[in-house]
C-alpha cells in the first residue's frame, strides 16, 4: 500500500480543518439562548454578512456556507436555522456525539414547532440525521419510510420533468375516465391507482399510525411529511383532487 506524499496529507488536513473551522465559536453563539427566545427571533439581512455572500451551493468554508444559508432563510425563525446548523455541523463531523445530543434534545422539546415550520427539505434531513446517528433502531426504521417516500416521489417528479414540457399539462379526459372506470395494468402485476375510490393511500396511512407503539416522535415526523405532501403540487395532490370517496380519503381535512 502506497502512502500519500507529505504535501497531500497536509492539503487533506487543511481541507478538513476548513470544513469545521470556527465550529466551536458558532456553537458558542447559541449558549444561553432558550428555544423560546430563538422561536421569537426572525432572521433579517442585518444578521448576514452581505458582502461575503456567494453563489456556491456548498462552500467548503463553514462560516461562508452558514452565512449563505442564513441569507436564504430570511424571514424564518432563529430556531429553525439553529436546527439546520446542527445538521450541517454533524455532516462536517464536528463533535458528532455532542451535537447529536443537542439535536435530539431540540426535537424532543420542539417537535410540533419544527414540523410546522421546517421545510420538507430540512425535515427529511432531520430524518437522515436520526437514521445515521440514533441508537434507537425503531426510530431509524420508521424514519426510513420518510426518506424512501420522498426519494421515490422526487425520482418520479424528475422523470416527469424530463419527459414533459416544464409547464403543467392538463389531465387527459379520456385517460381520466379510464382510471375512474376500473383497474388499468401498469407493469409486473401492478395497476395504476383507480382514481376516485382507491383505498391504498388510506391503508398506508393507517399502517403508519401503528408505528406509534414503537416511537411517537418518529411516527409524528412520518405522518407530518405525508400530510404536507397532500398540499403541495405533487402526484398525491393530483389524486386527492380526483378522489370522490370520503371513506377512503387519506388526508386530514
């Protein structure tokens, strides 16, 4: 096995150091701040270094990355940004055990608030974080449902984008009538949803509810994500708009 030259090892250390540089200072800024105080603090431009903003999706420099993220999060609460900061620190492998303990404490104390105010992007990131770092295997298994659900939906939407014009297209009446009328083969024994009366999503939601016996927090996260998807411009919302049977509906309102 060959060893890296000295300059390569030094470069790697510099890169790793830059990814976590000043992480301790960043965490110290939140010392003494209560969750309630952070909930009532709204992010404003004055909290950002406007001159340091970049177009980088992910900056190697930790402070630059968080500054960009804060600017993208204007109008949100400091608590949501704090939550997202904890995730970023763990991704950059800064004191993972310590930061995860704080992350878990935040979710146990403020799960209702976080589920109401975080975007789907960051709720899914929170699920990934629990899966990666929690010793609670029931929690990790339940939250894998969120990740699988979202990645499947994103894959479908990406395929749809690649095959159709970017502008939304109206539903085709003839095909809508076919799916109202009965089961239509899809592939490998599957059928398309029988729109209007299909109870598959209702039954899926009922089965999600059974996870409460194993882990309440993870189940609340799963059900919150599933509900949010019913109110976005997604395939779920399309099926919801076409549904006619009250007994088999799968959304809350």
